[in-house]
């Protein structure tokens, strides 16, 4: 592998043992590429386990994550990891359920294919449909809000007009009352001024008669005091005042009306995919090669 990393791009496709550019094999354990002529030489090193496969199938041999030179032939279902014979002999997975790694691999591939099919054909379209509905919901929310705002403004304007009419009517009634009372006061004032003028004339006439020697004028005098003793009535006017009602905010709210209750609800949905195992196809790839090689070794 170190040799592989040190090479330039132009030398990548060469056998790591003889530098032959026509290599076709690969050791999954040692991670080196080999030509067919060097496979025997490489397998002759018995210091460690080897697993030589076609180059196109490299990476198909499960190396043990704990024992790097060992090949995993089993899968521990409890730990959900591949294990080798050394792992089993250590007793770490003694009470765990262990199954053939190839079988596990193929089952997982089937599950992957089913999950992919469900995600692509069912779940993803559902998400896309839900997402596509949201812009319309946003537009509808804005339009509905604008309509409700307009209704509130319309009612508010009507309410203001009604209040303005009531205030205008009250002021008009007050003005009419003032004009009527003012007319009465003016009439009363005119009567009193005329009476005072008559009283002044009478006083002047009496003074002249008292100084007069004319028997005829004095004898023809008639007293008007009885007439003047009836004093003009004193008008007592009860002036209007404004007695505002207490502003009852709750009553005003009830009079105006209320917004109906609104809510937003998250409705949980779950798509149940129908079982269509007949439509699932697992491509024949390096897994098949693994199984065939294992069968040959047995």
C-alpha cells in the first residue's frame, strides 16, 4: 500500500511486485495489486492470511476490524460487526448470534434495495408534495389576512361614522336648546326694559305733579303702582351638562365583535408502502464472486 501511495499517477496501474503494468489481481488483505504471474509468489508468504481477487472485485473481502490480517467469515448480529475465527475463539462473542457474513451481506443488500425503492418511489414524492403545498398555503394565509383586515377596517369606519353621528346629534340638540333659552331671555329682557322705561316715566310724571299747581292735572292722576308691583318673573334656567358614561372596554369589544379562533395543526402522516419484492433486483456483482470463492474453499 505504501508503494502504491508513493507512485505517481502515471504508475498507478502496475503490479506492486514486478512493476508489470498488465496486472489484473488484488490482495484485499495486503492491499496490493498483482499480476497473475506474481499471485503464487505472494501467496507463498505464509506469515499472514491472503485474499487475492480480481482487481475489479477489490474491497469485497471483509477484513476483521480487530485482527487486521484475518478475514471475516461471520457477522455478529448483536454487535452488528463482521468477525473472524480469532474473534470467535477469544470468546468475546460467545453468547451472541452469529450468521454467515455472505448471507448477512446479501440480506443487507436486499434491505438497501427496498429502502432505496421506498425512498425514491414513495417517501421522497410525499415530501415533495407536502413541500409544494406550502407556497400556496403561504399565499392563501396572506390573502385571507388581507380580507379580514379589510373587514375590520370597514366595520371600524362604520362604527366611527355612527359615533360621529351621535356626537353631532348631541351637539345639535345642545345648540337648539341654547337658542331657545336665549330667545326666552331676550324676550324677558325686552319686557323688563319696557317696564323700567314706564316706571321712569311714571316717576318723572309724579314729580311734575307734585310740583304742579294745576288742580285739573293732579285730580286726573291714576296710580299704576299696583301694576308695577307685579314684578316680572325671575327665570331660572337649568343649563345642560354632559355626563359621559364610563368607558367599558369589554362592552366595546363585545359590540365590535371578535376574531374567530384560529389554529395550526400538524397532522401526522405515514406512508405505508406495499410489499413489492418481485420488482426488486439485486445486481450480480462482487458479492456473487465472494460466495462462489467461499463455496470452492469448502
